[in-house]
């Protein structure tokens, strides 16, 4: 056995990459935990953490020289450098495996059930029906019907509506004599009655059930296989299967998914994916509320999904034609399929819920304060009046303008506003469908907008903002007229 490991397989990359590694390694003078060669490799692959570490320890002139070497290397290469490095590593790993593994010719290796399921997930003939089952049972039934319907109704109308909110309102009005402060805390859009109630009773159950589903899919190894399945379709959009990761994460939170676009290799792919997240991917809270709204209108739910899918494909294709560049080759390691581990699923779900309370919950409170300030100054009413003509042009009641304005503070705020209008019987089935489509395509929430500015720059963020608003309103108008022309009633 020792003779099998007596020879090492050299891991060397193409000459141009080796030359760049040597030059970058020779420039590094800081104190690092990793070797200079490893650091150079990570810098060439544009690892953000290593770039930040090097920026803190090296002189600006050295940093600029390293950046120039990396740009020159990529400019003279026909394929992404990270892809070339990965291909070479796979080749060497296969050589190592071949040197230590042997299968007797008379006992062919049997495929396991998990391997068979993994192959079925990637085969287009079986993969898309399996994806449809995952979406139906995982998102629609579990998140939409049970989470956003049964659990939210129990929390919002039962626990909060009958006990907690009346108690808090009596307490605040008995302790605080100033009407303005009372409105801030327990008024119609108060910090407690709107911010805390929406965040805990309406949005938290939806987010929790979505995070559970996502953690299960993640732990089984399904997501990389979904990326392989979707790769061909994404190439039509100027992307590759790797973009499915931030896209799927966007169904949890578009803000988080915008940060995750860093895993994509080119600026073109990052811009395309960010724009599609901004436009056509509803976050988990918004998705859950919309599913709950349309659960009683199956025809409307199908039309909503069809319109979103059509806009996603059409706008993605058009954007891919406008932005220069070509899709990069797709490669991804496939972990083995397995049964999800309960501890892993719970830990991942708890970690994401911790993120929700740390990052998202304060935004609900901030939005309530901003609305309160807007009401005091009259700016909120002015903005609502400015939006009413657009809302009425969509065939919606003027009260829906408030929901769309809320949608900028948080997408799920807007969806929750529609939920309230629907409970009051203010929306017909067609109006509910149009409102759900427009709100889903509407401008990103303020948190995602700020992250987009940070990741893509102010100019790109403003362009995406204006395009998303224009496309949402145009799609809503077209949908209104088409439904009326065809005589469709949802």
C-alpha cells in the first residue's frame, strides 16, 4: 500500500497562470497564515476575503500591480481563470483516485438508490417533473397554504388579534398621554401594531417554513443538481447553472441573494442576476403572502406564475443581448444525494432566523417610524396621492396605493397590505391578480436597493430601479387589458 503513495502527482497549471502566480507571490510582503502561492491563486480567482486581507497589509502600489497582473491574465485567456484552475485540479484528483482505487472486473459496481435519484434530478425528462413536485408540495402546500394560511391566521387573528394587540393598545394609551406618541406605538401604522405584528405574526411563520424547505433541499444535495438541470435554460439568458444559487436564495431574501452574486465569475453575470432578482424573484415573505392570497384562486395563481416566468425569460434574454460578453463555462462539484440530517436542517434554519431578527426585523420597526414621520409631515399622504393615478390606471382601488408605497420599504409590507385589502373584500379576483403581479415586479425594497448600490454601483442600481418600475407598470396594464379583452374572471 505504501508504494501507492510514494509518488506524488504534481499540481501545475498552464504556463500563463504559473507565471502570474510566481510574479504575484514575489510581490507579497505581509504576514499571512497561507503560503504566497496559495494567496496568489486565491487573488487570481478574485477571492474577496483574500483581496481585503492583502489590501490591509500591502502598499497601494503593490496592490495595483497585483490587480494589473490579474486583469492581464484574464484578458489574454479565452476561458475564465477559475475554470482553468478547477479543471486542472479535477484532472489531478482523478489521477490520484485512479492510482489508489481498483474495481474487480467480475463484480461491477452497483448504483445506489441515492445515485439513481440524483441522476433523475438532472435528467430533463424526469428533472422538471420532480422540480414541479418540489415547488407544489414544498412551496405551495407547505409554505403557502399551511404556513401562510393556517399558521398565520392562528397567530395574526387569534393570538395577536384577540389577546396581545388589544392588551398592548390599552397599556400604551393608559400609560402615555400624548396622542402623537400613541400613534407611533399602537396607531394604524404603529411600531407595535404594524411593525412587530407584521414581522412576528405574518412574516415570521412564512419565513420559517421557507427556510425549513430550503435547508432540506440544501442538505439533500438537490440544489447543485438543480443547477445542472437549469444550466441549458440559463445559457439562453446569458448565464449558466451557477446563477441558480443566488436565484434560489432570492426566494428566501433578495437582499441576501444580491450579496451572494459574488460567487458568479464575471461582472456581466453579476449584473444580469442582480437585475433578475430585483425584477422577478419574490422573497420568501412576499411569496408566502402572495401564495396565501391566490390560494383560493387557482387560475389566478397559474396566471401569476406564468406572467412572472414569461417576464423573467423575456427580460433576461433582452438584457443578455444588450450587455456585452458571453456566458462562461459551467462547472460545479456534485455532493452525494442523501437523506437530510435533522440537526443540520434545524441549525441552518435557526441560523437564518437569527439573521432575520438581526437584519430584517429592525427594518419593519424603521419602516413604521418612517411612515409615522411621513404622516406627521404630510409626505406620506403626498406620495400616496401621487401613486393613485397609476394604481387606478391598473384598475385597482385607490387604497392599493398604500400597499405599493409600503412595498418599497419592504416587499412583504406591500404584500401584507394587499392581504389586508383582500380580507376587507376590497379586491376582486382580477384586481388581486394584477396587484400581485405588479407588486412582485415592483421596485426592490429599500434594503435590497442599498445593497445593490454597494455591490453594483449607484448608476447600475438606479437603472435597475427605473427599469423594474417601468416593466412592472407596463406588465400590469397589459395584463389588465388582456384579461378584460378575453373576458377572463379569476
